[in-house]
């Protein structure tokens, strides 16, 4: 008796929303636009965003060749062409203007997609070196923990897309924990890298985390560091407002200027006065304030200003 063969499922009609050929009346050439646009160096992130958007529209089948292109006599040919033109327009609208000029002459969306893949999807060793160097030198500095972690996480994700952890491709998948251990080692390296770049006032929490066995996940460690950052902000000393500091400095300068601007008639009584009058040959005043030469001015005593003590004349 011949083996039973499962029947081939009937194709889904194009007017069914589950069909990849279905197009909602509200969809048009501008319905999908991925930002930031493809500029060349961001292909890996862009392609993931593009595939996610096309998957939400149930149009990935037009890009993976899982379904052959209908021939001219196929009843679904017109529906396929409509979807093909839509996806092609979505791709063109999601790339930079210079790249878009190279895609307009492709007939099918799959040809434009594979063209971009061949040009930009190759592993860029120079970019890998740049990513590793950026991760090695990345420090928190004046940034918040959130900004520091976000920048580091973006570098990790891009590097992982260039250097993904391999999966077992054996006919009978391995049951050992080699791949699991490889993923654990990579996450541990990322934890150490994150803690190393933190500022010095996180030294206590860094030591506590590294002494834990097993290590928490990177997200839990990030949460601990953020809590420590909040505690540090609460107990940090209050720094005077810059405007208040300027007022104090200006007031101090004004007092100094006032003291320096006092009449020299009253400043000659201090210790160590080296002024000498060349007219009367006496100390304590200069020729400009000499009574013998200019006479004694008629100044009321309640002005608080003593020109020159008569003992010094």
C-alpha cells in the first residue's frame, strides 16, 4: 500500500487578509517608510527594520523567493504585480536619494532587495575593528548611566550582528551546553565592559556585582547601578548657584575697590607708609597734599576725612 501523502493546501485567494497578495485599500506607495534611511553603513540595522515592517504587512514572501513569481496566465498575476510594485516603492522610499537612483530600474522588488544585500551586507572587517575600538574606549564621563548604557548597548548590538554566536547545524542537534556557555561568556564580557567604564564613585557597587555568583543579567546590573546613581545624587553636596556666587564675588570686589578708592589723605596713617613730600622734606604725605605749599583746606570735621595730621606736617 503506497504511503499516504498530505494534500497540498489550496492557495489563499488574494482578497483574503491572510494572503500575502492582499492589499488594504488604505495602503499605498508611501505606507511604509523606514527611518533612518539606508545610507550604506547602517545596512544591518536598516534591513532588520525593513523586514519587520514588511512582516507586519505580510509581504516578506515577495523577498525570500519562497513563492515563485506567477506566470503571465496565472489568475493571481495582477495581484502579485500590485504587491510587487508596492514593496518596491516601500524599499525605494526607505533609502537615501543617491541609493534610490540605482534601484528605480529594477523590475521586481526582490531584485532591488538582493542588490542592496550584495552591496552592503558583507561583513565589514574595518567596521568591526572600529566597533571594538569604540567599546574599548567608551567611558561614562559626564553622561548619565542611561546615556552611557544606551551608547554601549547600541555598539554591542551592531557588533553582534557582525559576529553572531553560531548555532548548531547538525542533522541531530547537539545536546551539550557549548552554545549556551558561549552566550554566557559573551554576556559576562559585556558586564565587565559595562562596569569598567563606570565612574569611580560606583566602585562599591562594581565590587559587589563582581563578587556575585552567578552574575546577574546585564539588565539587573543596570538597574542596580541606576539605583546607586540616584542615591549618590541625593547625598551629593549642594553646589552654590552660579548667580549667587557671582553676586558674592562682585560684592567682595566692590568692597576692595571702595577701600582702594579712599582718599590718600586718610590712608597715610597706616604702618609702613613710605610716602615722602619733596617740598617740606617730611614723611606721611606727598607734595600734592602738602599744607605748607597748598594751605590748609577748609573741610568740616564731620566729613570723616582727615587730610594730613598736623603732626606729620
